[in-house]
C-alpha cells in the first residue's frame, strides 16, 4: 500500500485531495500546522503537525513519520499562502512568510524525503504551484514571484531525480474558491470580480489525484488560462495590452 503525504491538508484543496484519496487503497498522511503529534484517525489516515515556516518543525515531523514507518511514496506539496497587494504595500513579514511557505519550506521538506525515494528508485513529488507563476498580475507580484521560483525549482528537480526514477509533476491552477483566496484578498473584490470563473477545490483535487497515475509533467487549470500562459511567454506586451482588464482584477 502506497503512503501519500499531503501538506496544507486541513482545509481547501488539501482537505479535498485527502477526501478523494480515501477512495483509493493508500495510506494518507495529512500534514498541517493545526494538527497535534502523529495520530491515526482511521484505518488508512494519519494526521501530523508541521509548520512549513519552521525548519525544526519540518525535521521533527519527518522524523516522527519515519519512526512510524510512514515514509512517503508520494509527496504532495500543497501548502501555500498569498497576500494580494502592491509590493510596496506588503509588510516585511508578509513577504518573508510567502517565500518561506511557498518556496523555502517546500525545498526543506522535499530534501528530507528525496533520499528515501532515491534509495527505493521510485517516488512521485507533486507541486501545487499556480498559473500566477506563468502570468503575473497587478497586486500579486510577490506571490507570483514565489510561484515562478517554485516552477523553476521543480523543473530543475525533475532533471536531478530522473536517473532515480522519481517523477516531479506541477499543477498550475488559476484562482480557487478556498479560504486561501479569502485570506489573500481581505476586500473580497477579487472573488467578486472572478465570479463563476473561480475553480472549485474538488476540481483541482481531482486533477491532482489523476496525476498520481499519469505522472504528467505539468497540468494547467483551467486549460484556457494555460493557453494564455503560453501566449504570454511569446508576446507579453501584446497580451498585457489586449487583456488589460484581466491583469487588474485584484
């Protein structure tokens, strides 16, 4: 039976991923700051505290799980945070938190599980990035920077792990109707502006679970925004011109 770790598992997309995984013959380890020490909650599900902004917490949690023989076959790096504001309006703490949680913590946790996967000559790492990492918008410059960094890291990591038969997949969703979005945009205007275009957590979770089987390199959600990202790379000035309302929705 495979063991799958999911960070940011207590709400939003992470919680939905764990719900969908319960329908499969796998062990699920739900990782989030709000949990306590390692606990088995049902026949195939565990919870364990982890603070992705604290390297000591990351090391402690991994040690607990390894001691319980719950080494991961799959790591789903889902935890993340955003703050939507012009760069100069963000506090130093907000900038530090976004990079620590969205990027640095991901590297620190991944580095702790890679030796196990290399030894087994198998494994799968799934990163929840964002289409913001491909197409930045106003009032998301710093957030987009963290996700752009995550994409670059994941592409390099994929090459490093290929000789060891460890796969790296990246999921790039557009805006999702979750508590993340509510925390990122205190005004609520972005949610209102996006309206029916918001993805639902179960949609994103379904594609993540599908990727466990396909091990696809990259998944863009929705597909239309993925196409926009490719066009933006070819002609950024043109796309910014014709799509101006999109770039200023926040």
